[in-house]
C-alpha cells in the first residue's frame, strides 16, 4: 500500500514538473508578474495625478491592466487544471 502511494505521488510530481517547465506556462507566469507590476505603477500614478485628464487616463489604463491580469490568470489556471 505504501509503495503504491509513493508511485502515485511521483507521477503527480512529474506532471507538475512538466507543467512548470513548459515554455508557454513560463511565459504566462512571467507576463502575469509583469502585469502585476504595471498595475502597481498605475496605482502609484493614479495617486499622484491631479489633472482630470490624467486621472481618466489612469483609470482607463488600470481597467485594461486588470482585464489583462484576469485573462492571464485564467490561462494559467486552465493549464494547471488540465494536467
């Protein structure tokens, strides 16, 4: 019984290793991190904006970055769930 569990765990670990080493997955995670950094910068710009046009621009950029983040996160979840 213990041997069987150990074999199953090794197979699951191998699948996770395959997912995490896949170039598409690595690119998605990298883009996710870059998008998170962009969102942080946009929030900082928004806090410092005084002109109404700049405030509108920051809101527009924030909405776009949040949608991109959500899309990338869903892609990562689909890859993780498929394996």
